[in-house]
């Protein structure tokens, strides 16, 4: 059984929306154990209001948080009781197996690095998202943590993303390099170099490498199950996908004369594993979600954190990155 | 009235599929004048088979073409009668106002540069696509011609894309820089520099600049009508959009229990202005389409070429780029 530390103070509508997420989680068939991080009295009152059974719920006090317009590092230095620090620290001390925040992303990344440290063998953490492709889940990374990447950083992301896919139950995932055109010599300078590095190192590490994969392959998940890219491209693509699915809901909903089923697809996707970005390369399972996330999205982040932890993410990624020092 | 030169030998199913496109075009309410470029006897026979009225159709003989697996420059040097060269040359000589090929993209780009030359003020041509956003058409460029870009090249693309949007009837289009996050200082190195350049130069050229725009803005078309990016990001995003709309057709079609209306949206999109990439920065209206394009997609490319030409694309883009020499 895993315990997930959940930041009660992160999110545009926090703490109420996080308490709503807790209420959803406690009605799961096999509920996750929770460590709620925030002002204790507020937390207890919010759960009582929602008549949440507190069996399996513990509390860790935290009084401050990082506002969206604040410089996260400055706030975290001044406030060691910031909720993201307390939540990440709970994982560092073994009080929890994973932690989740839907607050300021920069603050969550900083808290993870400060409290948990980096996994040896990776120069910068990456944010990995699970895209619900038609043939099964696909891991896309980096989704925004490292906008400028080097070929060697993409190699590290490939190893971390492969470990993440395995922790979610994808057997022997294939890694692809997100690029343009499948012919040799296509792509930009970064991709041409990265292809050489991946082709050399991944098979040596026992990882199947598909070579170049393209934007449309993300929707199908057939060519690869791990899509490696820099954080600039990954973030633009991720948001383009979200926009395109909303575009489709409008256009297709109108073609059917009833938008509801189309928007239901959008909603189900938003509240799937797609809800949370897994921060890979820090020494503890860390999920960051959208600040505007609904209760159902926050609950999905918690389930994802629990599943990756139970699936052995930390062991798999540490081993992959340790074996990979160039 | 505009005349469009159409490459009969380009496309996976050429020349039959191109002849099918001609048949579609001649039944338009206000048909475009065509200059069909290919083996003359074959062209005539194909049109007769389809009972196409040849009023408004002229022919230019061309016997060779560039196969998808060939090096385009080598073939074009050896075969001055290659269909892409003859078609581009027709625009250079004034025999046609625009030209279209759905063959080898690299060959079309090379033929355009060789026969038409570049517009002064742009270092490399860009491929611009029209994304049918919910609030109206949006121009996205570069979609793959220049995978590695500099801030100044993005400035040139901004001017060319703005001219293209105007030629399609978008009044006073707003230019945005496709990036991640709307806060100052976000994005990769290229975007941070490009933002400074665009912020400085676009308003001075009388062009509205929205600043940073994100991937999801492409679906709405509200934040900007011209999205500027490098050819790597643009191509990945474009294909990701196509994949996401197909994903939506599968998932939403299944939610409604009848896939047909959803796939009809996909089909209508593929046969809209979205069908053709406009090659900007060459001194003649040049549209390249997908090699696997259907007859309806090829016909859409011809209509787009005609409309951009009639809308004054060449005058607008030459003026914009000439005024902009740094």
C-alpha cells in the first residue's frame, strides 16, 4: 500500500478543490493512503464539511504556499513550512511514497530538487506526461522542464521515460525520437545528433529504439511508447494536442447535433493519467498537475503517483540512469 | 482571372489522381483556368476518359518527374523537362499566376528556387499552412522548410506569414510567437531572442504583435492569426494536430456510436485550405501538397493557389520583406 502526500494549498481553487479530490479518492474501490499537507485545522474542517471518512488519512501541517506570481525560490527559502517543501520532505523521510501538487509548477520542481535531490545520471529533471494514444498509453517527455536540450540530455530523458513507462505497466516499451520525416538526415541539428547518440546507446542498454517518430504517431502509439523531445517542443505539442481535441469536440459535436458526448471524451481524457506530469530525475515520485485542475483531475494525479510508486518507478529509473553514465 | 499550373506527374497516384482533381475543379461554380503540366497525350487521354470539358485548360509538355526516393537536385539538373521545373517556369514567364505540385516536396522547393528565385529580404523560404481554427483561419509557419531557424529568420517569416494571411482576406492579422508560457523570460533561447526582435520590428512595420502564444491557441485562433515558429516545431505540431483530430474521430465517433459524421469533419478539414502548404519567400505563388493527397485535396491546393494569387500575395510579401531589410 502506498501513501501519497497531497498539497492542500496548491491549485487555483485550493484548498476547497483539493478537499473535493480527497472526497473522490476515498470512494475509490481501493483507496490510496493520503498524507494531507496544509493547515491542519482547515484540512480537518474541509473533510468534515464533505463527510469524508478519515480512515487512511494523515495530516502534516504547513502554513504557507507559493502564489502563481511569486518567485518560487525566494518564497521557499523564506518559508521552510511551505506546503510543497513539507510534502516533498515527507517523501524524503519515508513518511510518504510519492507526492502531488497542482500549485505553481516551478515551486514544485524547486521543492522536489531541494528536498529529494536528483537521481545520479541525469543533468536536469524532465516532466513526463501520459498521452492516451489509441493503441495504449504513450509517455511524452520533456513537456516543459528543460526548453533547451542537448543530445546527451535527450539520452537521459529516454532512459527515464523508458523507466516511467515500465512502472506504469508497459512491457518492453519502444523509445522514439520525436522529429520530422523518417528519412535519415532529416530534422534539426539537435535531432540529427541525438539520433546518433540514441541509436548507439539505447540498444546497448537493452532498450528498443524505433528511431525517428513523427507528430501524428503520438495519437496512435504504434511506432513507439516513449516519445523523447526537448521541453520546448514537448510543451508546444502537448498544448497543441489539447487544443486540437477541444477543436474536435466543437466541430464534431456540432456535426452530430449534440455536443455532450464529444465533451465527455474531452473530460474523460483530462481526468485520466493525462492529468499529471511526472517529474523524472528527482529522487522521489513527484507529480505536478494543472493549477486550474478540477477535483477529478487532482484525484487522477494522486492515483497516477500511487501507481508509478507501486510500479517501482524509483528503482527502475535509478537503475536505468546509473547504468547509463556515458 | 488567374491561371494555375498544375503538375500532372506529382503525387503517389499521379497522373490519374491529378486528372480526377481537374475533373472536380471544372465543375466549380467559377472554375480556375488551368495549365496542365505533363505528357500532353496522356493528359488529353485522361481528361477525355473523365469527360472533362477542356475549355479554360491549356497544356505544357513535361516528360520526367522526381521519384520520392530520388535526390531532387540531381534529377532536376539532369532533366530540365521535369514537370516541377516546367510548372514553376510557367509562373516565371507569366504563362501562369501560380503553380501546384503534390509530388516530392524537396523537388518542388528546389524547382521554385531555381526557376522563380527568392524574394529579396528573406534568407530561406518557409512553408505556411492554413489551420482552420474555430475563430477563423490561422497561418502557421514554418511547417518544415527550415528546421533550424534564427531570430532574424523568424522575423522574416513573420512578415511573409502576415502578407499571406492578408492575401487570404484576413484583415489586419495579429502575429504571435509560438512558445511555452506567456510570462516574460519563458521559452527556449531562440524564442527569448526572437521575442525581442519581433517586439521591436513588427509594430514599426505596422503589424500587430501579440507576443507569446501557445500550442492550444492554434485551435482557437483568437490570440493571433499568424503563428511564427521554426520548421522543426511547426512540422511536429502540424502532424500532432492531424493525429489528434484523427484520435478524436476514433474516440468521439465511438462515443456517438456512429463514426461517419466525425470522419466527415476530418475529411472536410483535409480538403480545405489546410490541404496545401504555401511556399513563401520564392518569387511566385507556389503550393505544395501531400504526396498521398486525394483528388479533393489536390483540387483544394489549386483553389488556394488561385485565391492567394488573386489576393495579391506576391505584391504583399515582396513589399513586406523589402521594407524589412534589417
